[in-house]
C-alpha cells in the first residue's frame, strides 16, 4: 500500500475523494477492505485486462489521467499484485526485479 495505493491511488480513491464512488476505494486504516476493493478491479479470467492495470496507465478512461508510466516501479508492483491474485498458488510466485515483495504483503 505504501508504494502505490497510498501515494498514487489514494489521492482520489478514498472516502470523500473525487473517486470515492468507484469500485476502488482505499481505506487507509483498513487493509482488508482495501484488498477487497482491489480484488474488484482485477480480472481473474484475463489478468492483463484488469482495470487495476489499464486505468492508471491510460489504456482506459481514467479521471485521474495516466499516473503510472510503463515500466515504472509502481506499475511493476501492481502487475505483481494482479499475478498474485490470479495465481492459485500465490506462495510460488516470484516477485519481479525492482518490485520487492509489496504485492505479496498485500495479498498474503
């Protein structure tokens, strides 16, 4: 959360924020609620089409523009989260270089 959701997404996707009425609402003090919200924007049947990846990169309309650039460390973390969420054996997923284990912590 500290590397992507709080500094990037929580600018708007929080209670009272301009994106508070979307599926992705970050509860800064409630990781369980945040995890549930993140799960709603991950497409388990087609992970690469997940809204969590496509909206902040500008591939789909996003009121906040495209805050994540291709190859950025933040996007690498989001891609890892999607991989964890869509892999039945999360414990066997190896974190990508530069992404750390932030995704593993969120979905453990």
